[in-house]
C-alpha cells in the first residue's frame, strides 16, 4: 500500500524548494514504484499573479492539484483561514504525512491542523533561527519545529538548533539544502533574459529587494541606493522588481536598471552570470553561494549562516557606508574565498523520501 504525502506551499519560493520532491515522486511512479503518492496543495488563490504560467514549466512540475484560496495579507487572518480550509481538505483527502516548508503563517497553520489530527508532520528547512522573537516568522519557526515529527535541516548550524529543541516524538535529519537540488537540475536549462539582449556576462550587478521594513524607511533606503550606485560606478545594477518595490524606488536618487520580474529560468541565468548580487533574500544568497558569485545581504543576520561562514555572502545590515565598502570590493574583484557547504550535492529530495519510507 502506498504512503500518501501532502506537500504544502504557501508562497512562490516554496514551489522552488518542493519541486525536487514532486519530481522524484513522479519519477518513481513512472518507473513503476507506487510506494508514494503526492498531493501538492497551495494555500493561496489559483489566480495568484506571482505564480506566472512559466513557473511550473520551468520547474518541470504540474500546477498544484488543490488551492485553498486564502488571499488575505493579514497574518492572523491567514492563519485562521488556512487552518479552517486545510482541515476541510483533510476531511476529503486522508494522508499519511504532511510536509511543510519554511516559516510562513500559512505553513504554521497547516502544521497545527496536521498535529491536531494526529498526522505525521515533516518540516523542510527546520532549525533556522534569527533569534529575534519579535519577528513573526521566528514565532512560526518555533511552533512548526516544536510540532514536527521529522525535522529536515539544511546545515550544521540548523541541525544543532533542531537537535537541542526537538521534542520527544521528533527526529532530526541533516538532509542538505533542497534548493541545491533545484539549482543543479536547472543549471543547463537557464535562459538569458529576452528583455536584456545586450547584457554581458560578469559585467553587471543584480539587485533584489522585497523586505517591507526596509522599503518603509525611505530616508535610509535612499542613502543605501545612492551609496550602492556610486560605489558601482560604471557597472550597471539590474533590478528585477515587483510593482510594490519598484514604486518605492522610482522616486529615489541613484540609477538602477529597473526591469519587470523575470521567469525563474531567466532570473537564474541573470544571478548565475553576474559580477555580484545585492539582496535581502536568503534564497538568493544561497543561489549566489552555489554559483560562486559575490553576494551582499542587506541584513545584520541570516538564517542561512553557512552562506557567510563557507559561501560568498557578506552581511552589511542597512548601513549605507558598509554597503558602499562591500560594493567597492565587489567591483574591484577583491572578494573573499568561498566554497560549497556540506551536503549541497543535489540529493536532498532522495534522502527525505527514503527517510519517510523507512519510518512508520
């Protein structure tokens, strides 16, 4: 009898991380192995504009079979609505294991419902901590890890955290960074952006910005953009930005080459061939380490510490002066030595499925 796995995605980046699991399950079924079945569930709406049609084609997976349809932006509303709708979903779709990923309010909501029903819960990318309890995502991480039966960690630091905090019924497994499965799978499929036909490899910097707290401080953000562009000199800074971030930056000093959001494979090409990356995204910083591309993160901490200790990432916080110094080093080519962290080998999905199959 097959084991039924329900994979929950709460936002676009979650699909990038769970796609290797979906592909591996599909591969096994195609080869005649019926030991696993999979439901892919999105907590959001079917017409979510961030889920561009090319995303699932780029990731080589089908669209989710099920959408819970929660469209609120208020965290407590998201939590309550996802709990109610996922509970009803499980009434009609019995499952053996629920896999949740990362640290969203929707992730926590699905985790709570899962445990209330006595279903085994697996947390993908467990043990990540900012150690700032005032961050909503930190609360989500603590709750999800405390409830989980399987804590799947990406690195040594997160494994140590998960092991120290795990409850009696949970088990910690250092399976590696599943984002690397996706990057390795797509390495030869990346596409040069059609909107940037003249861009030259290694001759530009990529800039991404999503964090609302950073966008809200207009005065300091203006100083950071100006410091960044001055330090870059003649090196263009390409900024693929969504509408809300683009609107905030259009009125600020400092020349950025702002473009519309790219497809997954186009964005992957852009960051892989850049002189450097400046971002507030942990996922983008991980991709930069994988590609060996210098990366500056606009934060004082990272939940992905191995990108700093082993990889190409440097933290500058929201300090314009530190940002300027780091960009100067980036442009000069005087960056630190970096390497790939342990278990960034592209076999994380296989490890996870083997663990789930061998544990009842």
